[in-house]
């Protein structure tokens, strides 16, 4: 995720109304750091206990220690196994949907797309022959198709 984050940052991937895509990816990255931290705290060895003690002091200092108790192994397992992966998963699905909707950002020196009939008839490599991976994906299949003109042209 770090390589993807920095790569998209230096490509200025937020251009062309892709800011929400960038924000969902950045929040998913922060959530993955939280997932890694709670996983480390769930090891129940001396190192994780010492780290939990230090984290407890830091969280109490900012006022969230009463809600988020890092010394409670059960709470850390709940956050690590259920809550944070669910949140990160939803954010990644939203991120991918936004990428599919807006398309990939063109390079800085790319010419603007030409709006002619031939460019509107192009399709993905599977075209209309694609089969959704799950039955629940069938209604969303049409809305996730890559646009012929990324950025909303031709809509």
C-alpha cells in the first residue's frame, strides 16, 4: 500500500475530480496501520504488553483512553479481526468503484481525449461477455464498467 500511495501521490492522481478516490485510499491506508497495530498488541508477549502500556498513556493523554482500551486483549482482537478489516474492506471497495467510475488518471503530457464515434465504441477486453464473480455483483456490473472517456466526457 505504501508503494501505491507514493506512486499515486507523485503522479498527482487526484487530478480530474479524483479527490474522493485519493481520500478513500488514504483513509484505508490509515485503517490498515490501525489493523497492524492492533494485531501487534494481540500477541500477548512482553513486547506487545510494553507497547500497549505506552499506547495507553498516549491515548489517555488525548482523551480517548476510556473508549479504546489497548490493555484489553479481547477488545484488541475484536478491533483486529472484525471491525478494522471490515472498515478497510468497505473503503477499498469504495476506492475501486471510484477508480472504475473515473478511470485512471492520464499522464501530465497526454493530449485531451478526442470525442469521436470510434472512441465511444471501445470496450473492456471482455466486453459484454463478462460474467460477474458473485450473484450480488450482477446489478453493479453495468455501473462499474470503465468509461470510454475517463473523467465524465460523453455522459
